[in-house]
């Protein structure tokens, strides 16, 4: 079980609330006034409008539908900040981007939260203590209420000055007593309403047993060998499998290839997924074929920067994965060039542009989903898997 570390002094934090994007107003008539005859026509029109609203929905539920899951892939320039809002209005933010930059990443996260109709973040999951994942936590906490932090425990990369600095800043934030804290272990189910969030990896440990429906031999293991030991925080990443109805989303943080081999060989312990959030921003230390080709995602999303992540070999592995329908990227990778990047319509921020454009996924419980590119203002729909 995960360990809940209580607050030193508990402060009330408002639960996540959903605000409407549209406001409807009705004209009120004084009780001393008799309504004119035209009011009957208004009443009839209103009744017809309500009847139309009651008709079954034929397309994917809109972004603010109480039946849909919303996921924002926020551009934090090669770090990670993934905001998940459940149909119940609860929110989970995976990582907080970089520190500094005049509050750039915190401001972008808060803007996404407002677009999603929430005014607090219920849970912030820190995958590991590198600058581009936990660095923005203090700035974010100063801008929006946060309920609970989730992490893997102590920093294991104490020899790196920047990582240690970010860890101490995060510890200082927790020490204020304003937040609950969960130290998660593999196999834990996190207490987030509306989705099932199962911990796959944490602090270097992995799930020991295959998930239901998984456990098949992994053919990719024949051509895979464990990498040399990585002593950084990356293999300590807190990785999760998020399930919403029939939809499965895999986010393993910056989990490295050696841990991927341990997790996926000789048996595939995860099974297949619909959406793969590319490990390590599509960097070539992660996202090996032994993982990507075994989970066979329908869609992959890479939260890379223009010059961080998006390695040619990692993108090629994703593109060659069986069953892949589309590869999406937050940035055009300058390292990968035209030969390895995905098509322009699937990139939020093309080469030479930095407009902080994001990608947004809206999903229904039946497994159908859509991905919206804020740059092109276009969405791509994906039917439920058969």
C-alpha cells in the first residue's frame, strides 16, 4: 500500500470544481407583472431547446462534458506537465516543469487548469526529482491551491547539485504543512476519483506480477539486452498506468531502458495500451522497442522540446511500432530533422516557433478519444478499439 504522510498542520484545500464555459440567462418578470403573450413563445422555445439537449450524443463528448476525461499535454519546453481532469472534476498533474523563466511553466499549467474549468489541483504526481519535472513545484504552489503531492520517496541522486537543490526546495514545500503527501509503491492504486491510476514503477522497483490480461511472452526480448546501470533519478521514476473505462494510458516518466527490459522480459507485464506518453521525452535512453513494440499503442505523444528529447532513434522506434495510428509531438525536434519527425499537423510547435501551443486529449469511457492541436485548432478523432 502507498504511504500517506499526514500534514503537520492541516489546511482546508477546496475540492476541484468545474466551471461552465457558457452562461445562460433568463429574463425574470416581476410577480406584480403579467407576462405578455410572447412569453408563451419563449417558453415553447426553451422547452424545445431542453428537449434537444436530451437527445443522445452522436459524436465524441465535448471537452467540458461530465462524461469525458480531459488530458492537457502542456508545453514546458522539454520538461513534463500533464494535466488530467476526470469526469468527477478531480485533477491529477504529472510533473510541474522547470523552475525560473519568470514563472513561465507555472503560468502555462494554471492556464490549462482554467481552460479545463478547475480552480485547484487535487493531486500533483512528481515522477522524479530532475529539474524539468519537480523544479516548477514551488512556483506552481504559489499560484494555485494543491491538495496532495505524490512521489517515490527520497532523492537518490544526491551527487548532482541541481537535482539536490530541487529536492530540497520540494522538501521545504512539503514542510510547510499545507499539503498531504503520498509515497507510492508499485502495485498501489492512487485515490483519484473517475480513473484507475496504478503504480507500475517507483524508486527503482517494478510491479512483480503481470497485470490482468497481460503476461504473454515478449518477442522483442530476443533482440534486447539490459543497459548499463543508470545511477540517476531516471530509473527511480514513478510510472503509472491510467485506465478510464476501456482506455489505457501509459506514463513511465523517464524510466530507462534497463528498467524497461526488467519490466517487459521475458513476459510483457503491462499488456497493450491505447496511448503511450513517450518515456523521457522521446530521448534515446528510454522508449526501447522491448517496451514500445510490446504495448503496441494506437497513439504516442512526445512531450519534447525543440532541442530536448525527440531523438531520431526513439522516434523511429515509436513510428515502427505495430498498430500505431499516429505520433504526436509538442515540438518539432531539431535533432531528428524532417526525416524522423512526425507530420506537421501532429506537431504543436513547429520549427522556429515557440507559441506555447499544447495538445489536448478528450476521451469517452468506451475508448473513443480525440486529440486537439491548439496551434492548428483541428482535432483528430479515434474510434474505440474493437
